[in-house]
C-alpha cells in the first residue's frame, strides 16, 4: 500500500476568536502542534502545514518538527486555496504518495488514534475517500486517495474538502467520531473547553 501524507490547514486569521487560535494551548501544547503530532504519530509519512495569517508565529511553533511549511499567500480567499496549496506542496515532495489526509487544527479532540483509524479503513474499504462522521454530517479529518487529487486541485477558494465528500457519499467510507463536533471558533468555545472535567488528551 502506498503511503499517505497529511495536509494541516492552519492559515486562517481566526477572526471570530480574535487571535491566533492555532497557538491556543491544551495541556501545554498548541493546537497546531497537537494536529501535527496526531498526523505524525497516526502514520502519515509526510506532513504539510499550510500557513497564512500567522505564518511566522506558526512556523516558529513547529520549527523543531519534521514538517513541510507551505505559505498560502492567498489564504484570505478561503479554505479551498489552502487545500490546493497544501496538495501542491505534498506532491512536490512525494509525487507518488497514495493518499492525502486533511486535518484541521481547531478540533481539540483530534488524536493519533483517529488519524490511524482513518488511514486504516480507507484502503480496506476500496473507496476513494474516507471521513469522520459527527453531528449528523461527515467531514475532517478526511482522507482522499490519489484518484481524487485532480478534484482536490480544482476545488474552489471558498470550498472545503467537505464539498467533495457530500457530493459523492456512496464513495466515502466513514468512521464514527462524535467528538468531531467540538471545534474552536469563538472565545465562548474555548471557555467551554477549558471548563470541561476531562481535557482532551493527545
């Protein structure tokens, strides 16, 4: 089986949070660093982190980790531009890679186990895509086989990977991950997370 790489989307300005949510700390580790560790420990052979609004700060946070940093100068255009940027960087360093997993750094419950499970069920299913199921929908973390790379490379600026998943659900293998509903967009989201009895483990 060909290896899988990871594209971690960390380019946004986090306007609703009011500051760089990529650098918020959980158990002494920033969200973006946790996402990188989940990808590396979950079996991704290459990890690309797409930076943008806070490129310098995010880059410094990851300086000691074996990741490829890809700066998306068009980050303000939307998530789709970051997906295209990350895919291009991934294929530049390993053109024969078999799949690309797309991860968000604002899902605080993300862990290596989730990534490992996703990368395990994707090839076994024989389907070109795999995704997590939560909150009555499907979404990241998700995995796209190389047959989907052309479609990912043409995704619109304002679109996310979820658009491809929902457009062809019969070709998506899903895994249940209820904790995927937890994400961090606002100060209130962060406050609720900090008040939980059991902080998310890595």
